[in-house]
C-alpha cells in the first residue's frame, strides 16, 4: 500500500506514473483508518492501491471547487495510473458531492450524484452556467470507473466501516449468507403500485435457489411490520430488498396503511453483530447523504451490526407506466440484485457499474431515468465481494472465491496496440471494451491504431475459437 503523505512534494502527487488499480481518497486525519483496507486490497485482491489525502489533491489539480478538483485527480488516475476503482472515504464534509440537475415534467431537482466522479467524459457543465448535469451539458452518463462512498465524518466511523468490510470479506461460508429479507408495502392506490409486487418479482425472477426461501414482510400480511423487519435484521439477513415510502431519516414499514416507520436511531441500534447486511432500499430520500446523516448512513454506520453496504435513492424514487413495477427505481433494484446474486457465483459491489451502463441509454432520453441514474449511489466499497451461496448439489466454480494474488501490472500503450503471440492467444476474436463493458473497437492480430481513443482504462476481450479461453480479458491503459 502507498499513501500520499509519503510524497514530499505536491509535484510528486501529480507526476507519479505508478499504476494503481484502486484509490482511496479521504482526509489526511482519516488516512490511518484505511491502512488495513488498502493492505487487504493489495494482498488479497491482488490490486495495487494508494490512499490519497484530499488536502493534497485540492492545490495540485485544476477545478473551480473541491468536487471538480477531486474529479480532475480521478481523471488523472484513470488516464495515467489505470485506476478502475475509487473509494470516496468520507461524508460530504470530507469529500463534497456534486449536485446534478434534472428537470422532469415541470419539477426541478438538484441531486447528490457520485456518478459525477465515475463518468469522466467532459466536465458536466458544457454550457458553463455552473449548473451541472443539464441536458445541454451533454453528460455521457456511462461510468468509466467503479465508485463508492464511505459516509464517515470522523476517523472512528471510517475505522468502523473498514472493520465491517474486512470482517464480511473474510468469511465466505458464514451460515447467514443464504438469508434474504424482502419487505414491500403499499405505495399508491391510483395507480396501484405495491412494494410487495416489486419484491415478488425479485423473488421469482432473480433470487438464486441457494438463497431461498426468502423471509417476506408485506402489507398483505398480518402483524406489526416494523417489529418484524427489525427482528429479521437483528437476527442477521445477508440481503435486504425494501420498498416503501421513506424520508431523509426514516424507512417506511407500512407507512400508507399504518403510518409505520423505522427511524435512523433504530437503524443505528441494529444488533446483528458480524452478520452484516447489504441493503437495496427503495424509498424517497433514504440515501440523501447531502443532508444531515440520512437513514442509509445510519444503517451502514451502526456500531453493533447494521449494514456493510447500501444502495439507496438520494431523492424521491420514481417509476413510470405502463409497467409500474418493472420501471424506474424498481428496475434499478431488480437489475442490480440480478447482477449481485444471480450470476452463478460470487460477485462484488462493482455491479453498480453494470447497472449504470444499462440505465445510461434510457437516461439519455428520459428525464425519469436521468433522475434515477443520478440519485442511486453506493454506500460501500466497490471491490467488496458479495458471497453468494450455491444451491445444494450445485458445482461451484473455483474462481468465485477470493484468493491471494500478486498485483498485476496493466499493459500501457501509446498510439498503437500490438497484438502478438507474447501478449495474447492469436487464435481468438478480439474486442476492446471500456470500463462499462461497451465495445469501442474491434481488433486484429498485429498493430492496431488506438490513437483516436480517449486516454484511460480499457479491457482487451479475447473469445477463443474453441481453445477453452472464452471470455478472458487483459487490462489496457491507453495514454497520449
């Protein structure tokens, strides 16, 4: 692990050509809290890592404000270091968010949007009016890196988060990993929109056999729904999929029919120990981290359990007709749960990148999906594995469990990418993909002119012609 305070001059911060796959950005006073996480990224995941102090970034990189300076640094890391994953180590008082503008059917909204730090094309303010993310700003909407945020305002909270990640990642066989909680409640009567219907789609379509049966808490059930959810979370549930009316500091538990909510103090008081939960919480404002400690922050900051990660809406959740329960915020959660737990083996929280790439073309033309794309943020470490139990009798592939590895040096090219037998299997079909999985160029054996591509991280995809190497890839960093 390498930390920016070891660099004695700001020029060294800007000029370093060391490849770093993973970068942690935080306050200088928080840096010691991330040392163990940085070491784990390198020694266990085999990714090179560095921890950067935001105080060093601000004077060294261009920008009109701190978010733009931090983004300038991330663009530098992406283009020159081959960085693919960034953890923003702090709440908005440590690393401010960028507010992205959406106009939807007569309603405007400025949304805290960490996609700003992941989509590195352009400057998000093409017209120069100081309002970011407008249609006229021609935002690309596709992520170039995987981004996550630790909503920690103090070194102690940062250390608590790191301890949770390392604890969860260290035990791929914990007995509770097959436990899923689905909690969905009535949202509207005209039109009929039910959180229960969303949860049933998740159960029947996306939850793998090894994680069934799910525990369900619905408005159609009897009993005290709030008590049932808290009891389930305290007992230890691996994945929590939730849909109800919520607010900045509460998560609904049957709000429309019963006025029931779970408040931030109750989320902070969760006592599930090391049986940490990954939450996909559909509710208005529950992830509004630009406010004072929203409900999602309370969930992942709980000292005696709670969540190890959460995906949450920073503003009101939205859906559109004709199929209300398979659109908008519902579609985001359904696609994401599929990418996390239904891929035939363990994955990671970088699944958000695939969701964002999936939503991007919809967000380019629909204000509803643009709103959804901007507001859905990850409170968590993007490289954290998600342990998915296999069904009884299923054969588990050997590569789905983390194993120790040495950091790999990416291939760095300028102008020409030369495919030779020393570099790859020439009996293959080649394509160059960007970080979100889009094919940007077909390649052939021998020299390939890549000078017209933007600098940054790409992946050489090799699909063998019957050679048993289907789907292998090599990381490539294109520089000027």
